[in-house]
């Protein structure tokens, strides 16, 4: 996950209360929010619950609701969280938070419901928007690291119609990638060959040097584990997009 950087403390209180600003920017966000013992999505939910329990319904709550949405918390999930917590901390607090959450999740309700149903089919989280690689995708994708040591394993989720560009995994020796399909329906295609439809439980072995793409079917969310096969002098070469004419023949 991309490192969280916060500067609001110094921007607002840097001269008046520099020590408080330091604790806010460098400790609370710089260290605590970047701790990997709790995944980012869970930490966002915990923060919303803590603020709701304390009766905080100002701009800080809205910020953390927006943060939760960016982390992949769906409309259905936040609704369930607020309802559950309201039983324990008070119904009026639930009303107050719902009024703010409705604004944050005002758009895309049908898409959020479909995303929530897809997430419920998996044991791995959908993760955060895959902004670091957005330039190599058509449509919205999401990324959740499962393992970043020994062997890289990432849960990649594609919204309906989303696919990555043609690309090649290079290696002097070994290398390549494996895809383990988790949920939904997708496609994999190698250059010069027909696209192969993918379903949960399917495994795709991609040798180094093979030009290919993978992504969701036009009408379905799709998730797979991307496993980086160890090798020597490995690199990834991103190429042209899978255009609408190429993708449009798929069902």
C-alpha cells in the first residue's frame, strides 16, 4: 500500500502548537496509520466507529468516511457498520452518522451493491483503488497485497469491463506470473491466441516473455491472485491498451 502522508497538523497548527502538529502528522498518521498489523480498510472502519462512539460528527468524521470509501468500504458495508454500532452507542448517533454517510456514498449505489456482493464471495479483501497502476488499465481496478515477502502475492480486482494493457513479464531466468482466479468471471489472452474465459478455481501459468492481458468480463466483477514467480533480472513491460474493438467481441 502507498505510504500515508499527512500535513494537516503543520498546515493548521504548525506555528501555534508545533508539538501537537508533530504528533498528528508524524506519529498518528506517519507511524500508526502506516502500521501493517491491521489492513488499511479495517483501520478506516475502526476509526469511523471510534468517532461515532465519541459523538464526533464534524468535518473529521466526514474525512474518515471519505477515507473509508477510498479504501474500498462499500455503501452496504458502511450501512451495516453504522447500524451495528448504533445498538451499542446510541440511536441518535447512528442517525447523525447516516446523514453524513449518505452524502459520501451518494453516487453509484447499484455499482456499490454489486461490488459488495462480489467481495462477499472472497476470503481476501478487494483492497484500495489501484491508483499506482491506473495508467495501465481501462476501467477501475483494486489491489490488496496478500504477501510482499518471499513471493509477491496480490489480490487484483477488476470492475465489469476493466482490463489491463497488453504486457510482458521479462526475466533472464525463471520469472513470469501465475493467476489464481477467486471470484467472478474474467478473461486471459496471449498475443496471437483466442481469449480464454476464467472462473473461480482456474489457474493460469504465464511464462516470462509472453505478451498477454487479463481482466473482467463486460458484465461481471472479477478477482484473481497475481503471484510473482521468482526469477533473475525480472521486469514488467507495459504495452498498448486492449482497445474496445478487441475487447468488444467478448461476452
